[in-house]
C-alpha cells in the first residue's frame, strides 16, 4: 500500500520513502500475538509521565495499540485500536478495543469529535499513509484535543517505512513534524526528548499538536 498519488501533500518525499522491505499484509505479520514491550522501562515511564503532564483525561484513543497503553492515570474511557485481538483483550487499561489495520484502511471507525485526546506510541514509523491517518485523528478529536506521537529508535525494521530507517533520531522528529504540517489543522506543535540525553537506554521522543 502506498500513498494516493493524487494527494499532492505527499509531493517532495523521496521515491520509495513509504516502501517497506516486507510489503506483505500486516495482518499476516501481526497474526501471532506479541505480549512484549518494545521499549525499555525508563522509556515506558517517560511515556506515562508525558501523558500525565498533558492531562490526558476523558475519552482517549490509543492508535496502533496493543496489550499495554502506558498510562499512569487511566483516562475515564480508553479505546485501543490495534492489529491483534489477543493482545488487545489483554489490555487492562482499555474500556474497549477495536481491531483495525490502518495501513489497509486509514479511516477510523469513530464519529467526528469523539475524543479528547489521541495517542500513538512507538508505531508512527509503520504508517504507509500517514497523512490520511493524521487527517482522521484530527477529525475524531474535539476542538483543542491533542494528538501525541511517541517513538524511539527501535522498530521492526522490515515493517517500518524505508524513509524512517534511512534517517536518525533528529530526522524522525522532522518526519513526524512534517506529517503534522502537511496534514494541516494543527496548532501549538511540540517536539521533545523525554528521556535523559546521557542515558544508555532507549531514547523516547515525543511530537504532539492540538486540533485547531
């Protein structure tokens, strides 16, 4: 699956940027549950601390989620959307869950202005049509709602887009910032390293913005 060639917002990304080494259906790759974490404990804690600082309350959507959502303070209603039903059923922070492949269909199965916040943890690097997903996140957010993307330098390399694998941490921040810019309708963008810069563990970066 590649971005719609008629979407001029993708102009300027290098050829092959959204290709992947393994272009087989994601439903095959994620068929077997992986009840593991993909970043270390310090980075996991950093995710939770950021969510707490941003006061993610009310109804929250966890995009491309799994069996754990890393909230220190669980929202009133957390809906988790992910690939593997077994993993999603194990998420004890979730009020409900939806099995859905955003690379197959970037449309979110939710009404307009349904959520106070949307989060995406260590998964933005797998999106092959990110602008459509960012459009959908904005559509589903209430006005002033926040969309938070957190990521590290670890991934499934054959499933991440090649443009992600061809750049460094600073480049990853720029890529996610460009998704916000090109999808439009976002204000008050932030980008931060949320772990210690001198640490030896997994770095945790965050890029977030608010629905205009």
